[in-house]
C-alpha cells in the first residue's frame, strides 16, 4: 500500500494506563488500569514544505506535548505503518486530537499508551493488524522496555521478557475483586533519572527474594488468588534505591499497608504509589492513610481509585 491511499482516512483509538513492576517484577510485570488515552488521527496530504502535525490535547499533557514528528504517538504511528508496508507515511501530514486521562511522568505509562495507540492506529488506517508478537516487539523497541507496552496492548496483567530479537509476553486475567488506590503526587519523576539511582549489582539475597516473590505471586494470581499481590508488592531490587530520590515513598507505602491494603508499591518509576485493596475491604481507609502520610510530609497530590483493565488498546471508530 502507498501512503497516499491513506489520505482522508481517520481512526480513533483508546489505550489504557498501566502500572509496571507491581513491586518485585522489575521491568517484566505490568497491569492495565482504567485511565484512558483516546486519540483520533486523520491522514492529510502534504508537500515537502508543509508536512506537519496538527495536535490538539484535552486533559493531561495539554500545552506540553510536542506538535511535531518527535511526538511519541506519531513516531509509533509512522513506524507501525512502515511495518505494515505503507510506504511514504513520513510524507503525510497528521491531524491528532487527543483526550488524555493519564498523568505524565507519574509512573502510569503515559508514554507507553501513546506508543501503543500509534501502532494500533496504524493498523486501523491500513485495515490490517500486525500480529501481537510483532506489535509488542515494535512497541518495546520504541519504548525501551516491555513492562508497560505489553499490558497496554493486551490488557490485563502481563509478564514479559526480551529474548534476543523477540519479546515474549504472557497475559493472565487481572484480579477483578481488587481496587487500585493510587496516590498521584504533583511531583513528576522522569524515568531516566529514576533509573540512574539504581546500582549495577545487588546482593544475592535480594535477587533471590525478588525471584521468589514473582514466582509465587504470579502463580497465585494465575490461580485466581488476588492476595498474590501481597507477594509481588514488596521489592528489594529498585524501590529501596529509588527512595533516595523519593524519600516520602516508604512512609506512603507503610501507611497503605497499615490501613489494610493487600500490598502497596511504587508504580513504575513513580511518583504514583499504588495500593491494592480488596474491593470489599478498607478502600477509603487506605486512601485516607496515604493522603494523610503524604500531607504530613508536604507532598501534595490527588487520590484516584482504579480498577484493573482487562482490555488493551483498541479501535473505537474508523472512517
């Protein structure tokens, strides 16, 4: 297909927010949750002087996201089109309308949602899907890691591994009897900066502890036991080191656990703290405890109750 055949086509895509790591599953586990990025993309004709991106953003990221081809959504869109054999996509102009509920730089996968939305939009415009393995491999190459992009694509809870030139992602049904109580601070934390604080080596005992927690936690969740989150949501590989750059983290996590959460952890590289609470349990108490701990430490933010999202990125309208 030549890209000129796409002119005038329009597609709308929804992609979910995601929580990476879930504590012990560093760079390999992720959970989709029900905050949404929705984008509508239209292909327009352009010449060499007028190739452009017209971007409108409502919600998170308004006035901040680049309105050019460096925008992560557009990068993924054009790479997705290339993977589908649509030649010359970089010679088109794009109109992008975005409605975004996912805060930026808070550990809720805003970048991954944009990447996945761009790839799924490419499939919608062409009218042909990439196979899941190719889509995840492409999204991982753009994003750098599969922990957020896999649940954004597949929905639910995913475990992923990068093996040479391929990415393997396994999806399991997320627990539906759990509320994710998310404390979203105003403070932003860049993923690149939060990775720099991590050591190159860790004690063997810490590595073994994390391996055991991931193995038992995923086995429990696969068996339908939501309390498996209690095993996952304690980490010894990254959260203790990231607390040096985010000193309020241990107190907020402890407050959530003391108030009755199944478990609590840093969402991705932060700054959101996610507490997992039985839907029939002390949801309000956990939220109040997290908010009180943050307030006492002078860390303003907001509280949002989320649910695991079983559905990944998908088209909602194609013209």
